[in-house]
C-alpha cells in the first residue's frame, strides 16, 4: 500500500480522534481519497475513505451492479464498466445455500435496490437475510438512497403491488428477491437475470434454514396473459415484456386458479417510509448513526473488517469507508466503532454495508481511466458482489 503526502486540492474532512492521516488526494472534481491509521479496541486499524461533494454538479452517485439482480462481479469490474471514479461494495447477499441441498445460491442482495431511478428489487423477510444480526429497530427494508434532488437519506422502502385477474386482486409480496414471505406471491422480471427462482420458496420468514416449501406454483405472463404454468419455479433469462409470478403455500393455491390465456396485470412500486422525493438510487444495509447519535444496541464486542457510508451537510456530502483487510489490521472494528468512526470523520448519519471478504474500496488515480483496489480484501482478492455504490465525476 503506497502512502503519500497530501496532494491536489485542500481537503476539509474531519478525522477520528487520534487518527493519523496516511494519504489524501483529489482524484476528480468533488471527489477525494484518504487513508487513516486509527486505534480500535482490539488493535491498530487502517481505513480507506472516499469523500464526494454532491454540491458539485459534476458529481453523481448510482448503484453499481452487473446488469441483473441475481448476478455478481468484483467492485473494480463494476466500477470500470459503468465509468465510476470510485466505489465500494454494497448490500449483504445470498452467498450460500448449505441448508438446502440441490438449491443454488442466487447471489442476489438482501434489501431493496434502485438503479438510475429504476426499481430493481424489494427486500427479503428479516429472518431470511444474510449478515450479522440487525440492530434493534432496523429491518431489511432499510436503505441509503439519493433522491432526484441529489440529497442522500436514510430511509425504508416497502413493496406495494398486486396481481389482478378475472378472479380478483391478489397482494404482491415480492419483486426479484431470493426469498418470498410464507404464503405469498412474488414477481420476477428481466431485471432478475437467469438464476433459478427455486430459492424463493425455501426457508420461512423467521428461519432461513427451514426446508423448502412443497406447495409451489409458477405462472409465466407474456403480453399480460397467462402463457405457461409449472408446479416448480424455473430458471433462465426472462425476456423483456415477460413477468414470471411465483407463489408458495396459499399464494400457490391462488395462482392455480389462473387459466391459460387469461389476462393478468401485475403492478408494483417501492414506497418510501419518509421521503416524498423519488429515489435516483438506493442500496440496502442498515443504519448505525442518525442525527449524530449512534443507534442504541449496536454490537460493541465483535470486531471485523467493515464497509460503511456516512452522510453529512443535509445529505449533500457522502463518505465511503472500508477497513483494510491486511493481516496487520484484520481485527477491524465493531459496529459501535463503525458508528463512532463515521461520526469522527464528520458524518451525521451512518449506514453499514456488507463486510468481511466483501469489503472493497476502489478509486482511480488522478487523471486515470481505471480504478484500482485500495484496501486489502481479506481473502487476498476481490469477492464478486451483487451491487455497490458508485461515485461518478465528469471533472
């Protein structure tokens, strides 16, 4: 890791108490990269930080993702493919399926996701998530989002929707997600990708490892009409203009009432808990800091390599943080320390993303055309991930 002196424009970011700045450089208009050595409870830790100023009209944010919800790629590949100057990994995801023999992991993320104003997916039930235990009062519906007003917010996104046919109106409880609530119906679009939809009917709302449902049904809709049905969820790419509707238990029983050729209309949207401003981008995780105050009940004992996001200046400034995974620093931070570190860096609100082997922060060198990985991933190489936060700058 090359440490250097301050370069480029002057930086005004705060630093955690006792932190030693190892490097700071302007990498693009409104975007800077910094490194710090900090002392954590279990030993020295090295952190990497990207700061982005959304007051600069040349700067924007968006979701990094590989073009499908149920797909993964390294952060550096995602950033270069979309032209980002910096970025980090995003949400926790369906990484393994050891409890369900014969069922493949989808690689899909836990929480809601919005890319370039397009709703890609909704949240799985809390009991179906991967990652550490959620802090009290948080859920899989929590997101960090940027509105069309270019302001960042911590919010929640809940799916609302329906499946309407001659038989009546059925509630829609899933959108392109790897786990559906028990007894429900979910919709899968071309945004899902080609991964099997079988995982959606495994586990329960409170037990991710529970057996897969034996009562399932799938309906394929083309041009708004029932084109095919199946007793078991299938796989393969879903063409544009086609929607696949999957039901489990009571949801499956309702879908069996549909007939071939019957007109069916599926409607869905992600409704925000607090904001009335439509979101340009959103990524799942969970809040750790609100209004400058750490959430109560944050874990203060388990240290690990982490990725997190900080927000300040009424949503107009962003900081991305990744803990270095090199052996000398691998003890990392507790979630409580993540909150305090974000606050020390000047954040008012903070949001935790996937960590461990997923933690990756990438950035270009000034004038460069491709990003490089700035931290040391714990596995020695980048882990493919389903999404991330991309920072873009035209200057």
